[in-house]
C-alpha cells in the first residue's frame, strides 16, 4: 500500500497578491509549478537531472484553471496533485490549492483553485515527444 504524497505548502505573501489583497490568478501557475518541482525532488530528481542525465523535458502542453474562492494574504495553501490520466508521452495532472478553514472545533480544507495540466515528455535534442519513463511514477 502506498502512502499519499505530502501536500506542498505555500504561505501567501504580499508579492502573491493583487491590489485587493487576493492571490493574483497568475500566481497559482507559479505555485503549482513549485509543487510539481517538489514532487520531483521527493523522488530524488530535479528538472536539471531530467535534462542532463535522462535527456528529457516535461513542458506544459495545455492547461485549464478554475477559481472557486479568493486566496488571501497569509493563507497557508495546501497544494495536492493527482495523476488523472497517463499516456505513452503525456500525463494529465490535477492540482488543487486549498486552505484550512476553522469552524468551531473542526478544521476543514476548502478548495480555492484547481488546474488540470497536460504535460508532455520531449527529447532534449530533437524536441519530439518521447515515452514517459516508468520509473518517474514509482513511489
């Protein structure tokens, strides 16, 4: 039995917000990117290692985002990611940003934004699609 990955935590700081004090919509893309990089680091990998040792890049091919509630200054965001679909050269990852809501004696996570991100594996030399390595998805 595998344990679920630990969520990536991101504290919203002033530079993440717009003039109204809400998380600027474009910042979610950066936060989600950091979460995916951390997912690699948890597997003793990094974008540099994928390029230099394995000759692959993992660029975003397509994405869609949904915003449910505004994130605010000082929120602690919990970023989760789940593989929704995996093909030979592509993977679809659903990422969610949630914050802790206290209601009396209970704490609940409230989803504030989500993205479905399609990533393609490409060869560093030819920039053509390349099969995703199986070892990338082993816990």
